[in-house]
């Protein structure tokens, strides 16, 4: 009965082909998970939620072709590893061994398993809970954080609203990270300056992150638990932390050659200043 009511409501909202073409494609590709997307549209059916409904369309419309990696076996190994990580770090420090060796050994011992990542389309598994919490919290920080409230919808849509980045797994993360980093409001001297807020949070991230170029966790939870990873993982962690409090941040990459072991693409972040210019920074890493 509930599903019938949702369908009727959505027909009224989006009849006469009011779905944008990209949203229609997303609904089609979602298959059996289509109902989860329709729940999001139903949730924002009130006139007062018109802009949130647009945001939902913008998010879902970009999902075709997006995927994440799923590897339950490597997830299990990393979860067990994380339980022993504090003890391992203590032992390595006592022995004067570089902590990065912990991560190198983890990858070396499980390299075949870690290379068995299976791509999973986001549309086939995304939940309405993830999308709704993401939209509500993104709008909250846009409307309430002093460095975000004057941003246009377009900047908000591109640099604060997205529920994931790259090929990371869709997760619930905004409330957790908002509560973890909202202290920045009490520590900043210029409330209008997103760069100062970004710097304060990034300094804390640096104190808890260990660089290891061979470790690239699949999702945010793993990056948090492992407390380390390569430059891509460090940039991902910074992006989620900043966006959770409304700091407009993105990830960019540069080609580095001739400087082993960093030959290849190097990931870093950019933050949008209050003058609407971009400044590069290295998220989560001491360099």
C-alpha cells in the first residue's frame, strides 16, 4: 500500500515528463533499487522543499556510470587490522621502526586479495537514507556556516552537496563529521574565511594520518579506521571533513615524473576562497 501511495505521489509531482533526461536514465539503471530513489523525491514533495528536490535531481542525475569498489574479503582483513593498529604503532615506535612499515606489510601480505576489487554501480545499492541525510545536512551547513551561506547554488551543488567522491562507497558520513569538526566555529578568527577554517581542520587531520603510497582504502570508513593511506586517500579524507562543515573543497591531481617513488599522478585538494578563487592544499598530509 505504501509503495502504491509513493507511486501516485510521484506521478503527480513528475507527470508530463517532468523528470530531467538524466534522472530518467538514473531511474532506469537503478533497476530494483529504483524505489529508493523515488522515496527521495517523495520526501521533498512539499513546496517548501523545492530547492532540495532540485538538489536531489542534480545528485541522482549524475549517478549513471558512477560506481564504487566492493571487496568483502579485504574489508574483513582491514577491519581486523584496525583493531590491532594502536598496539602495532606502539610496538613500532618502541623499536624505532617507521610506522609506514606496518601498512607496507599489510599490503604485501594480502596483495592478491586487495587487487580483487569488484565495481558496483552506485545506483544499484544507494539508499534513500544516505541521500536524504546528505541533502539535509548539506543544506544545513550551506544555510548556517558563515563561510558558506553566501555561496550560489551552483558552487554549493558542485563543492558541498555531493554525497561521495571518486570511486568511494556511498556511506552515511555528514552528521558524524559535522559533529567532529564543528568546533572550528569557535576557533576561527574570521568567520567569513573558508581558507582559515580549512587550515584549522586540516592541521588536525595531519596529526592522525600516516602516508603510505601502497595503501589505498576503498571507502571513507576504512581511511578513518586505518588512519593512513596514499595521497588519494588523504585527499578524500580532507574533502569529506571540509564539506561536512560547508567548506567548498574538491580534489585535483597533477602528473609528477622523475621523482620516485612519486612518479605518476599525485592527488591534492583545492579550496574555494571567499573571493571565489581556488587555492591548492595537501589534505591530511604533512609535507
